[in-house]
C-alpha cells in the first residue's frame, strides 16, 4: 500500500551501531531525529555513503575525543567525500564498564575484548586490576560485548554503561575509565548548502591544504586567523597522501562564516591555499559565547570597507 500524502514521511539518520553505542546517545540529543528511522552502520565510510546517496538525511559521527584527540577516520573521510556539511555538534561523557557472560567473575578474566580507543582509555585500570590480561580488538564497544555471546575467545569486554539492558551480560566493574572527565564530540553531517543562523556561540570547521612544504607556510596559514582575531579550538595535521611532506590541516575556528572576521579570514585562506574545504558553521555544543576583542567587531570590518570604497570613489574625507 503506498504512503498516504497526508501522513508525514519519516527521515532516516545513520549512526555507528549497533544500538547502545555512544554514537546512538549523541543522536538521541537531536530533537529532529526523535521518532525518525535510525540506521546503524558499521563504519564512517558507510555512514557518509548513506548521506551522499540520499539514503539518510544525516549521519552522526565521532570526530574528537578529549583524551585521544581527533578521530582520523572521520577527518580523512570529510576531506574525500564532497558536498558534506556539519550542521551540529553534540558532546557525550564517556565512561565504561567491564562485562562478561553470566557466571564469570573478575578473577576468571584472562582476555578482554574491546574497541582500541576504549581499551586505551581504560589501560591503567586494566593493568592495575588485571595485570596479565590479553586484548582482542573489536569494531565497536557494543560489538565487544555482543561477541561474548557468540564466541569464547574473550572472557570479558569493555562496553558502555547500560549494555546489560541490551545483551545477556553481567557487569563485573563500573567506572573503569582512567579519566572521569573524558568526553567525545560528535558531529551531525548532512548533504546541504544551507547555513545555520549565527548564534554568537558558533564554530566553523575547515580543511586547509598548505601550498607547499616550505619554511613559514604553516605560520602564514595561522596568520589568516590571528590577524582577524579568530581563535582556533582544534588544529590537526593529516597527510594528503600524494607525496611525503604534503599535509592538510583540520581546523575548528571560533565563530560563524557570517561573522565579518571569519569571512575575512576565509578570503585570506582562499588566496593562500590551493584547497580550502568549508565543512560548515554551526552552534557550539557547550553554548560558550565566542570571545574576541572589540577591534574585531563586525562594524570595524564594515567601516574599513566603506572607507576604502570612498577612497576609490573619490569621496571627500570626513
């Protein structure tokens, strides 16, 4: 039976699955996604393919962790898949539990199944509590737990809190992360050219290639921001891959493309770099207002352009 034109059509959102992951928790923060179809995928490439093809309206992807830094798979995919924009960011506190099959005790654990990032964030606890354990990598935190029910290769798994509500496992230990303040930053990515409205607490994400491997090239790129009073909250280098010494930089800058100082910085970058990828301007998840000195107010840039226009037009000085 075809859908009735009078009924609202559901939209699909992709996220790194299966159910119970931190990525799903990030997607749950998106008001527009509630009541829609959520499609769990296996990796970043699949999520972006869903968006690029139109199978999904948007995809939720991890891009940065407060402990491990940038998620390189996401950064590299954003550089290679055209016409994608970040339309929002979301923060999820990261904590872990150690789970096992029913009947297993902590003393029984010899091998731990865990996603490599989760394993790294629990290493001190593991080495202190299970000094002789082995590690089997998993594709996700939830997959690590579910694998316990399919194979006996591991005795326990590192997983998100609440995993025992989705799978027949028992919790052996809670709060096993080494850093209680760990947070993962997620971004919602869509295929759109529409800009979000500036809020005064915004972030702009860019990927910028240096024109050449020479002394001072990185400084010249950073000066495009510094001379306009634009603060950078993230800068991370990634190899372009065509030859040694060729790098692109993933950058998060405080401000919105519609801010005069940010727009002027982008113009400078366009003149300087052979390739500038604009990934989007969007509200900051922490809602912290962007700070800058008064000499970088929008009115200062507007007045300077009017002054130059007047000089060119031969208008008398005032």
